[in-house]
C-alpha cells in the first residue's frame, strides 16, 4: 500500500447524498426512501472496509426507521446524524433564519424541531448531530442573529445532555456545518448566517469559552471553500480642495495625512473565496470535515453547491485542491472524520461514484508534498544547539588551536568511502562562496550558529555517510566531535567520510565569478589533515567570460592530477552556466545535452578518472545525461525552495534513470527545508539511496524521524562542563 496521510481518520459517507433515492431522485433527502433501496445502500457501505462511518438523516416512516436503526446498531459503522436536509426542505414552514431567528417564537419552534431529531440521533446510536445555522438576515441583524444562534446551541446542548442521561451514554457532539452566504435566487446556494470562517470562529469561541460546551464544534466542507466568500472593501482617498471645507472637520469619512485632508469613499466590494489555510484558524473547533465538489460556472446546469462527482468536467474542485485541503488537515494534526459528500446524477451509480471518490482522495493524500506536511513541525536550531554551546567553540579554538589538527590526524578513516556503492553526503560549503540565501532570508546562511547548528543536526545523525565542507565547518565539527568523546559518547564523525571543498573563489555576483581558484583546501591539505576526498566546482561559461572558465578548468585539472598521486577521490561538480546580462546572476543550463557536454569535458580532466565522481543536478531526460559517462554520479539539490520533497523526488527519479547514479550530495534542500527538521530530510534521502524506498515511502519514514534526539548535543556539552 502506498504511503499516505490521514490513515487513522475514519472515512464516512454522507448517505443521503451518495444514495439520494432510486434513479437518483430526492427520496432519501426527503426522508422517504423505499425499504429495499435503503437497506441495500446501508449494507453496501457496511460491507466496504474503506468506510468506517455513515452519515444519515431522518427517515419519516417509524417502522422503516426502526429497521435502519437495528441494522446500524449491529453494524461496524460509526453513525453520524445530519439534520441539514430537514432544515433545507423546511416542510413545516418555519422562518428561514431557523435557529438563528431574532424572532424568539420562530427561534423556539426551530429549536424544538431539532430536539426531536437529537432524540432520534441517540436512538440511532449516533456519535454526533450535524445541523446548519439558518438564513443570513443581512448585515444589520447579523450580530443579533449570532446571539440567537448561540442561545439555541446552548439550549440544544442542555437537551442533548438530558438525552445522554436518559439513554445512558456520553453526550453526542453537536456540529454546526458552515455553508455559503451567497444571496441568490438560484436554489443551489444557501445564504446561511454561518457562513464565513470568521463568523464561525466567533460563534464557536463563545460557545466553548463562555458556556463551556466542549461537545460543540464545526464542520468544514471542501466543496464550500470557494463559496464561503469574505467581503473585502476597497477605499479611495480624494483630496479636499474645494473652498469652504474647513468647517467639515470631524466628519467620519475624512482623514488628514501630512496636513492634507481627504475624503474616504468605499468604491467597491470584492468577494474573496477562502483557502485551506483557514483550517488552522478553526482547528480548536473543527470536529468534522466533508470532501465534495461544486460548480462555479453560472451557465452550468449544476451551478452552485450541488456536490457533483469529482469526474464532473466543470467541477471547481481539482485534484490539487483536494491535495491542498488534505495537506492542511495533515499539518494541523486533524484526527476527526472525513466524509465524502458527492451525489450521482442521471445514470451515474452510487457505488461507482464512491469508488471514483476513493481513488481521487487516495491519490491526493499520497502526493509527496502532502505527506511532507512541513507545518506539522517547527524545527528550531537553538533548541538543538544553544548559544552557550556555540560560543564554547571559540574558547576551544583560542585555548588549544592545535587540537583540531591533532583530532584530524588521529582520526581513523574508513577503508573505502562506500560499502554498498552508494553515498549520501551533506554539502556545507555555500557560505564560503558568498551564497548566503535561505528560503526566507537573503543572508540566512550568514548566521553561523544557525548554519552550523543545522549542519550538526544532520552530521550527528546515523543517516548520512559524510560531510563535504570548507575548513572552518569541518574543524567546528571536529571540535564538537571531541566534546562527544570527552563526554563518553560515541563520536559522530567516527563512521563518516570528510570531503574538503577546494575552490571557493568564484564569489557569487562578482565579475570574476567564473575564475574559481583553490582557495579552501588543496590536495596537500587534504592529505595533511587526513581527509577522505576533495570536491571541485567547474562551471563552464562559453560566452563573454569564457576565459575565466578555462582558467578554472586548468586549476581543476591540476588538483585532480595531484589527487591521483595520493589515491584521493575527487567529487567534481561540472555545470554549464549562462547569464542574460552582466547585471544578472549566472544560471545553470537545465538542458540534458548541455549537462552531458560538460560532464564529458570534466571526466577527461587530470590524467586519470579512476577516482572521479560526478555531482550534477537532476533534470528531465536525465537518462541521456547519465549515459554521457561511466563515472559514478551524485545528485545535487540546488537552491532550496523551502519544500524538500522535490529534492527527495529528484534523487529517486535519478536513481531510477541509470545504474551509475549512486546517491546524493545535497546541501541547502536538507539544511533549510522550510520549517522542517534537517535530520528528518536527510533520513528520507538516505532511505531512497540506500534502501531503495520510493520518495513517498521515504517521506513516511521521515515523519518518524522528526525532532528525534534534540538534546543530544546539549547533553554532550553539559557532561563536559560538569
């Protein structure tokens, strides 16, 4: 089974929608189904293990209702009772404002009607009772209507608690469904008081906090998301220049800015649809969710809140919308039921409609970015590597500068850089070339505590084979590794390979950026400091500044030649680059033929390619790139967009493209994965490379790795400081 999110959330069926009546009539919605159709539908849901619950409504015939009750009480299904069809059909002719009516007589009548169905919900063994607010009375009466609604909810809660005592069970949940507030003569809109999220929150907060009714919550329907529009106003300032306006000071529609007076005029109202982000605002009160479809084209016969199938060509809800919705639920840790509210029409069948909905939903919740769910966690470097530990490194450097060399020279190197032929290395050399931007900060990597803490977070993990870095980073890691030893803990560099980054003079944004001299490590340094390998960047620019590229090419060839004499592996990063103008930064040519060309050039450098590894980005058509060489290839990550799922997916795709792809050498996508934990992202890439997991499977493992061993470094430093 593919990895997916929300696996523990019970999936339910809004039964009167999925089974509206024989030949897709409205008999079930009216509460008037025939017995055979009703019972066959109930049995179909009960026999499908995919569904854990069923959402039912009134059944007018008491004998048939009793038969349905007996069946559901003996079934494995959890029952949810929805009274919305009763309120929508309103056969009693009550005020359309229903339980929100400011007319107290009308409000009480509506409350008494719902009490009857709360009693039925208890008889069904339901766990919740779902209802709607009633029509929006307009802006002038909206606040009194919300107060009337709250009063009604309090009365219903009191009655529900009485019923729970009568039936000897816990009080059921009272759930208010949020509908559109669109004024229209079209019957497929509801124009309900609740309504947009801000008003739903206001009601829920008061019921929860002022009346302590914790069994009350909200239901949010994906199909209503584009219909739950919030009014936005646009205002225009017009300077007052006419004579005689001095006496108008103090008018509410006037403002003064820099000694100039303006009139403020509201010139336009804009309705903005809601987005999945609103779910986090109602999270404390979100008890139920529906997934359905709607139609926004006024010329379509199913225009409005009609809940067509997901296969409907003019439906507003696409797979990406469902994925975004599911992702938001996953990130906020939603544990409640998720109900399919879709309705077959014409000759569509109930069972095929549900089968398609299951596939649609499962597809959405297996997307990599959905599984990732970055907002579900917030990694904070200072909780892992605090300032007091960071500044301890300066003391160690000042008091014993020889310690670094001693530690490096006494370090036991691995006999081979890879045991299984694959590698996952962390790249930590970007700041030395002036590349400092993280996803949310143009100089984010300039903060050494933040940067080193993230490098350390990955380096201390067992799910990384080594680190490629400049001397300053490697030596900081060596000092911290010494702290681990002194604390009696296993040194984290013991099983890692250390790769020295060599040429860093191609400073980002300079005119000489393409002339990349060996300003960090040289081969002699790699040997002297007992490192395992070196890394060289070779960017080929064939335009105006190509002279710099040939110089870098010469530097690279010479260092590879020297490395061969010492049997040192070299990881070379050959990239074809260009820039559109002198004021623009260099960009990598993401074309298979260009990347293949520069790989061929780099592979021939330095007299021997026996210990040469290639480091390049993944791109479409990568199998053509991989065929350009027999050298082992590692995939780099490139700039970090804050969403590491693409880097993980690209590594997986590259490994599937050709057998000479042997792993990953990724930096920013691991170190700065948005809000997520760098260690967890490293684990995901490790699982893809070494254990052949798919990207989706690796992301599921990643969820288990988040925020593990957050006290590891602090414990080591504290032990030494005792």
